[in-house]
């Protein structure tokens, strides 16, 4: 009213996601699922809210593909239904957060185009949970080349700078575009948050911590591959909370992983990854799982602090994505014949 | 004169508590509908929570009656 944008229907949206949260698969259930076969998992998840998607896709896919596609389709529908049930500033903020999936879809399309995948193959891997609807995504998929896709993205305000496209064309390296898109998304997301109230400050903190986690993942992965110095710095996303530029440079320049431990000890999530760093320096799997657990723990505690804010909704979205990832890990693990303990160790619970 | 002021006081007591109950019910009602959209079984709990702010109006009404009768 009078040109002032409404704050949004926080009470309605938060109550809805809290009710949805009660339907998420519990930690004990994952242990039961580890003992099931693939058809049993399909049947079981169809009783846990995935019925519509399993029924819809059962004639097209089977086994692990059915589970993967059904869970992704369900997640996309759930996230979009939450977005569609909100209004005002809440809707705008949520839409900005869900751009994550637009970037994901754009990357999938670009990868598909660069590897010469057919339109149907690309379409199967899309997760339309963001702002771009199926019609627009289909249009992008139907374009011939990656350049045309990038050009068409100008219509939705995603302008890739000429120099980035030129470097991509010269080096024929898709990672350049992908890195740009990731940095662009966080830059846009952070600039869209107006930290005037405590909940928006917490939301901004959460996003900045997410940037820290992504940066630490990048640094550790590259360090495992023996990359350091400026080669790491170009992949770092600016805007993190705990990790200053100075610390990033120090972490990037450290020659070994063990030399970074003292610097990592300054981070707020060090306690969650400490054990994994101490016991297993050859694999980063446990460190990544530790950081994911930290992220979930943080959003949950923030959501209790401010129940009528965007944070409980983000908390649910992260948990839903985690549920889908856990189901996929179990399904893929069982299909590959992995030991139950190994699969169990990969789950984020 | 006194009767007129008492009537104004009684009106304020009921009116303000009515507005307060309305403001409280706005969020409680929206949350109850949101929860019921996902789980119909929450109707009973939603209904109880929905009528709780009505007690404020009852207090206002009692105060108004006391003013008028006194």
C-alpha cells in the first residue's frame, strides 16, 4: 500500500514449512533404508511423500534412475510450492536464494551443450526449483550452442561479461563460466540483503558462512591436488564471514594440508571438522560432511532464535536437499554394492 | 455527563481489545491455515490457538460491563 512493499506472509509460510519438516525422513529411517533393495527403497520413499513423482516416472525409469529423478522432481516441486506460497519481501528474498537452482540448471545446460548431449538428456538432469520456469529452460535446452544459451540469458538479466566469454572461447574451459556464475550469484544475493533487522543480519551471516564453507572446500580440494598460491585465489568467492582475505591468502599459500590446520583452527566451524582433519588427511569426505552438518546445525539454531523470519524456511530447504542427497547416496551405494557401513558414513545425518 | 464518559470508556475497552485480538489473530490464523494446508489433522490445535486471542476481547467486555454497571 502507498508504494511500500509488504513484508510478507511469514506466519503462514513458516507454519507450512514447519509442518512439512515433520514429514522429512528421520535419521533412524536412513539406517533401515540401508538394509533395503532398490525396489524396496522406491516403494518406501513413495510412502514418505514421493508417491506422485514415483508414479509419474515409473514408466520412464527404473532402479536408481527412478529414485534419482523422482527425488529431484519432488524437491523442485516442493521448493517452488514454498516460493509460490509466499508474498512481499519474503517472496523476493526467497526467489533470490533459489537462484541457486537457476545457476545449477544453467551449468547443466552449458555442460550438456559442450559435451554434445541431446536435448532430452539435458532436460532429464534439470531441477526447475528456481525462478526460471520449465518453458524458459526448455527454450535454453533447444538452443544449439553454449554461446547461444549465454546470449539468451541476457533476457533474464544474467549478463556474462564479454571478457569472461572471450576467455572461455579462447581456452574452451567451461569452468571459467561456472566460476563466474557462482561468484555472480553470491554477489547478487549479498547485495539483495538489507541487514537492518536481527533476522536479516542472521540471514546475511548464514550466506556469508556458506561462502566460507564453499571457499574452504575449494582450498582443501585444490590443496589435495597439489595446487596452491594464486591458482587457488582465482577460485575464491569474496564476501565470506570468518575468512578474511589475509587468511585466504595464507591458506592458499600453505604448501601442505597439515600446515593449514592452525589457520583453520580460527574458524567457527573448526570444532565440527577437527576430528576429520586429524584422523583422515587423505580424504576430504569427512571434512565436507562435517561442514554440511555445521551448516544445518547453524540454520536450525538461527531458526529457533527468529521463528518469524526467512531462516526457518531456508532451514527446511537445506534439510529437504539433504534428504534427497541422502536417498541418492543410499540408492547409488546399494546399486554399486558398497558396504552398508561405507554408505552410512557418507550420509549427512 | 458521567454516564457519557462511562460509555466512552466502555467503548474504548471493547474497541481496543478487539483491535488487539484482531492483530494477534492475523498471525495465528495465517499460521494455523498454513499448518492445516500440510496436515489436516492440525485443525483442532489450530482452532484452539486461533480462539486464544479472543480472551483479550472478553477481558475488555468484562471491563466495559463493570464500567457500565458501576
